[in-house]
């Protein structure tokens, strides 16, 4: 091979994957599941089971396992409440995302809650986006700290975040 | 009043309502929440809390309570796994329904699972639809029984239902 496979680093020790317990009727979903498994292996990220070992879930775990990655069968509490990545294969989640945006527009989901969902049509981009993800709360804290230093005023941070 | 309010009967002793813990940004949602509460009172159906007592949830329970209906604060186990009614105010759930239909088309949700969701743009129609709801399993049993009587063959019911 001319180009050696360079191991990518990741800020994640593990990710929890939820997907279909069936494989679906179209090949693109199965291909994407395998791609995702390979991407996790390339980044040395462990896989945490969010579903069963059949269907798409089985394909992801098989890809991680056969690539030498670790597969963990339970969901640690510490994974809860983190950012959510949607692998939006061939626009599968477009309507769901539209619904979530509608709920934000109409005042039932707060914009900072919407922000935890990132999506991409392929595994590589999705994992990259998750790597680069900055929680809104942290972003607000950073901005406020900067603004406070600049202008010297005080903010009620909690009110700002929960607005 | 020329037309006396005739008490409607219901096959439901109670329904569990989930809705926004905020009131949303548009009046139509608040109006619909109150309408739903009134419809439950008219049918003498008790309300089971699926959410908090604020926002739209608060409006529904207020309407039931002030109409003389019963409001129950917990979700009984027996309510789980029943049909689901979406009060699709001004098309709020259209994208979610489109997503669910996509999931059925692509083989991730079985058609009989999709069938448990009924929707309507107004409370009166929605409750009426729920009243008339026939579970697919029951419908399949009825059809199979009829077909068996007509043609004399045996079916593997479980396989048929889980197809």
C-alpha cells in the first residue's frame, strides 16, 4: 500500500450506537452500518450497544469486533445526556429533523436542546462533527466570560442558558 | 339552549395525555389543549397525567378538572402498549408522521406497529377515531377466523402478525 493507514485520534473513549434491529429494505443502510463500525475502529473508539445484536446493530458491532475494536454490551450512565449524532443515510432522518425544527420554531424545544443533535449522511463526517462538537452551554460560558472581560458586566448565566 | 348537551359515552375509562410542558408560541396549541380537555369531560373519560402540570399539559388538566372530570397523576401500567392518538394541530406532527411512514417503507417499523398511531387535527375527531380503533392483531384474528370458516385452512397466526 502506498498510503499507510494512519491511525486517527479521537476525543471519545466510546460511543453508544442505536440503530435498527432489522437491516431495512435498502442496501445503503447496511453499507452505512458497516462504514460506521470501520470509522470507530479507525479512531480506536469503543462501541457501546444501544440495541440488540441483530439487524443494523449487529452489522455495526460485527464491523467493530472484526476490526479489532471493543464492543461493550451495556450503556454506562456517563454516556447519557451527551451529544447525539444522526447518521442520516440517504436522507432517512430528514423528516424527523424537520419535525424537531418545527418543534423549536413553535416553542416546544429550546434551541440549545436542538443543538445537541448533529447529523451527516456519512459515518466519517458524522464522527468528525461529533469530535468538533462544542456544547452550547460551554460556548455561552466562553462567550460570556469574554464579554465580561471586555465590558465588565455581570450576566445571569442560568437565565441566559434556559431562555 | 335549544340543543341540550347530550352526554357521549366512551369505551375508555381513562386516557393518558402527553403534551408540551411549555404552551408553545402559537395560540392554536393552547386552544387545542383546552378542546381536548373538554372532549374528555364530555365523554366522561378520566385524564391520566403523562407530563407535568405546566404548559399545555396544565391547560388540558385544568379543562378536565374545571369541567368536573377526574385527573389522575400517575401512569397506570395497564395504559402502556395501547393505541396512540396524535392531536395533529395545524399539521404539527406531519413531519413526524412522514418520518414514521418512511421507516415503515424502508423496513424498520412493521406496518402493524404503525397502525397503533391514529391522528386528527381536532380533539373531537381524534377521540372518535380512538373509540373506533380496532387493533390490527384483533382485525387479523377476525379476518383469519372468517377466512378459516370460509375456506377451511389453517394459518400460522404469529408468523402473519409479525411479518
